[in-house]
C-alpha cells in the first residue's frame, strides 16, 4: 500500500477517534465507536459489520486475549420514524454516558 493511501486512512481513523482519560488525568486511551468505525471501514449495514466484530472477538479468544479489554457489548435500538436530529442527540448523550461508565485506565505499575 502506498504512503499516500496510508496517510488518508490514518486521517479517517484520527477523525473518528475518541479519548478516555484516567482518573488522575495522566493517561489517555484512544477508542472508536463501532457505528463510526463501520462507515470508515466501508460497511453499509450494521449486521455485516457485527459479523466482522464477532470474528475479531473470536480471534482474541483464540489468542487468549481478554475480550473485555478491547470490546464492549452494547446495542442501540432505533425507534422507527424517529427524527434523525433527535436520534443524533440521543446517541451522542448515550456515548458520553458510556465513556463515563467505562472502566478507567489502570495506573502504571512500576516493576
């Protein structure tokens, strides 16, 4: 893959990244929300992207990687006929609640 294409893809991922800060404000972890990541990766339907997420989870399990450290199992239901602006506001508010409720980053352990 050429360097120009890599830079373009990096820009896309940077634009949709979110950050969770540790309690002491010393560390940050970059995270992506699945519905935003889905679009960036070119999936047109949530159902198809969910299959890809399932494969990634299975891969973590196969490699004995703690799935909970990398994936959160959430679903957001959309009411039929709901106004899109109202839906966008609700999703943004729910995402903020998720960030606040998510486990904070562990403190650095010195060895």
